[in-house]
C-alpha cells in the first residue's frame, strides 16, 4: 500500500512539474525569440510578464470549443486527447536523480523503472502520430489533411533515424533502461573530461539532435505547420482547449527529447556535487540544466534558420542520416570489439 | 528482476482524467454560439471547394512502406545492442550480414527513385 502512495505522489509531482515547466517554456520561448529579434517579449501580465502562461491557459479554457459542420465529430474530438496522453506518458520512465532513502525506504526518482524504457519512449512517440493524422483527417479541411500527411510522413521518417541514432548508446550501456544508460557514463576520461556518450557517440548525438527537431515538428523542420502555406497545418480547425492539447503535446514532446538527449548523451543527472546541496536535488538540478541547454538550442535554431523545403527534408533523412546512422552502429561495434 | 508496469497504468488514468476534466470544464465555462459561417470548413475565407478527404500523393504511401522496413530493422537492432557485449565477434558478423542485406534493398529503392521526393 505504501508503494502505491509513493508512486501516486511521484506521479502527481511529475505531472504538475511537467505541465508547469511546459507552461513556462512558452514564456521562455517568446522571451528568447523576442530578444534575438531585438524585441522585449511579453512583459505586461504580472512582473516581467511571468503571469503570461497562466493568462494564456485561462484564455484557451474560456474560448469556444467548436466542431466544424463537415468534420468527423468523434475523430475530431478524440485526436487532441490522443496526441496529449502519449506525450505525457513518456515521462513515466525518465529518471531525474539518484535513488535516495527516506525513513528507511528506498525511493527512486522515476515513476516506472522498466527495463525497456527506451523502446517504450519510442513507441509512445509513435502513438502520438495517430493524434496528428486523426486531427487532419477528422477536420475534413484541405490544409489540415495536407499538414497531417506531411507531419506523419516526416515524423515516421525521422523516427527511423532517431531510433538508429540511439543504438550506439545502448551498445555502450548494454541496457535499455535509462538509469543504466546514465550509470554507464560515470567516471572521466584522462582525469577531467566526463565520460559522457556525447564524446564517443558524437555522430549519434548529431543525428539524434537533428531528427529530434524534425520529430517534434520544430523549426527549421516545421513544414507541417508552415504558416505561410498551410495556415497552421493539422490543427487549423481547432479552437479552445482542443488546440491547447496539441500545443501542450508539442511542447511536452520538446521537453521529452531534451530529456532523452540529456540522459543518453550528456550523462543525465550526473554532475559535480554542488556544495551544501543533498545528492538527489543535486541530480535534479543537473538534469534540468542539461535539458535547458537543449531547449535553448531549439529556440536559437528557430530564430536563426529559415524553413527547409519538403524534398530537402525527406532526402536529408533517407539519403544522409539513415546511412550515417547505420555506419555509426557498425563503427561503434567494431571499436567496442577491437579497441 | 520483475518489472512493474502498473505505475504507467496509474499514470495513464491520471492523465486521461486530466484531459477529460479540462475538456469538460472548457465546455462548461466557454460560450457556445452557433453560426452558419463559423461552422463552415476554413479555407482562407473562400467558400470550401469539394472534399478534403480524397486521394493523396502516392509518395506518402511509399514513405510509410519504407518506414515499416527500416523501423522493424531498428527494432531488431535494439536487443542485439543490449546483448552485444556477450556475443562479441559472432554478433558483429551476424549484424553486418543483416545490414548488408538491407543496404542492398535500400540501394534498390534508391535507384528506383523511392527516396526522391
């Protein structure tokens, strides 16, 4: 029974945490992009605009949720939920810090410590595609159908590259469990360089980062929502909280790939001890710091690069990244065996 | 080591509950004013022409087929990567054979133009 309540508390903390961080991600994005374009960004709601995410949420909640006449009602209403649930469920397997003991009970900082965590995460991200394609098809709107087709073709293409780019780190750790992958990165090279996977797996890391951006439909690969040609892509017809769910899902997915990148390539919660900070909190701080580097990188890219063309996007995946990922696996295998 | 999956089930119930409650709440507090023009499909303000649910480009279908081939390959590589330390050279040779076969099919698809957009 105690086990049940501990898990329940963990889930509630995780759930609240992810939603809060995601809300402030929108604020952070607007601020960063604004600064990069010599603007100020939101600064009217609350001190330095800090209440902006709350105001946005309330606005979306009180907007009319509305179904177009020609839409397929059931599919249309189910789609945002189907995009949102897997986005959050992925977080169940992400470890945030080392195990610790409270009142003689060992507590791990992960909701479900499963042995196939990485496959589970990839599977969940595939389920998210259903939400997108159902939204496009269910809306019965040309922009939406085109956006959904583009999005699903892009997401499944890059999913192959994403999956293959992670195999090198699995070979190093010999496990699919995210905690084990982090533990395999303990220690240092030549005394001071951390033994993170990003060094031996630099090719895998680059491939992962590129395909993660495409996988989450972010700039410069944001063709599904190319506003200049498709208005908004698959969620054109959504308003109110249905739209909010797609938005939540997209930003949570950004957080997810940042978390996977930190865990698989940057040593997750490993990091030098901060004075006077207990070990578990120390781990969480490092994990969040590493994630925010990737998040910032996302926004930086968005305000720097123009959008790719669709043929460029597809040939980059199938003709460049896929052979590179396979080569990376072979080289990793040979190096691991003979060096 | 037994693996417990029930926390994910519990998480699912909480997330689905949140989604249902917030959608219901929004239905409750948001206004609902019906309007013929509003219920029309959005097509940049022009009267919608024809249906949107129609035949689409064959290339999306090709991509889906390629995805199945290569994602299944990736799934085969995962368990191989996990036990790679234990199977050593034998595993490497086996995997090189597997990948060479696949690369053959990949090159064929490339030459037939399946990868061109």
